[in-house]
C-alpha cells in the first residue's frame, strides 16, 4: 500500500507541476500582456482627458481670435500722414489719448507731460504715461495711437503683471510746430 501511495503522490505531484505550468503559461501569455495593455490605455486616457480639459479652457481664447480675424480692420494698421501739432494745442494730445484709451478699454493711471523737453525751439514733447488693463486692450490702444497724426514715436514700453491687471508704462513723443 505504501508503494501505491508513493506512485499516487508522484502522479499527483507531476500533475500538480503540469497544471501549475499551464496556469503560469496562461498568466504570462494571456493575462500579463492584457494587464500591460490596460495600464497603457489608462495612461493614454488620462492624457486625452488632460488635453480635453486644456482645449475647454482655451476655447474662449480661440473664439475671441476667430471673431478678431473676422474683423478685417484690425489687420490693417493705420498710417496717417504725420502732421506736427501747433505748440499752443499741445494739450489736445491728452484729450485724444483719453479717447483712444477709453475706446480700447485700458485705464489711464498717470499722464504726465515732461515740460523740460518742450523748452526753447524743441520740435517734440515727451509724455510719460502709465496704463492698466489687459494686453489685448493695450494692443488695441497702440493701434489707435498709431492713427494720431502728430504722434512722433514711442520711445519706451514696459509691461508689469499686477494682481488684477497688467500695468503698462510708456514714453510717447508728439511732434510740435
């Protein structure tokens, strides 16, 4: 009986090894590749979800760009004939600049003419200007400023990001007679 038990135990052990090998092969050939494929699909799904969220956040910018592209006037920059302003009318620039700033949506923080630049027979007058607003509105303001015929040049522009909006500092020269 001991001999019969030993052969049964050897057959059981052999069958156990064969079935264990088959299960190991099924795991290595079937389940493991599927697990790796599912893990890569999950990573790809997360990547696509992030891209969808990004596209949803950028949609308003895209829509505003599309509407801006439809407006053909924005694509043509004004280039009027340059005419110097009479020295007595130098204050007119403040009113014209306020109108351009209001139309573009920026807020004037400071508007200071540098009177030392207009001394004597100077043909130009410097204005130090500080504005606050969005960059796209500042761009519109620069385009509007380009339409003013007596603006000689813009010497300096600096942009600073503030808490609620950007701050723009600029030096504008106007031509005088």
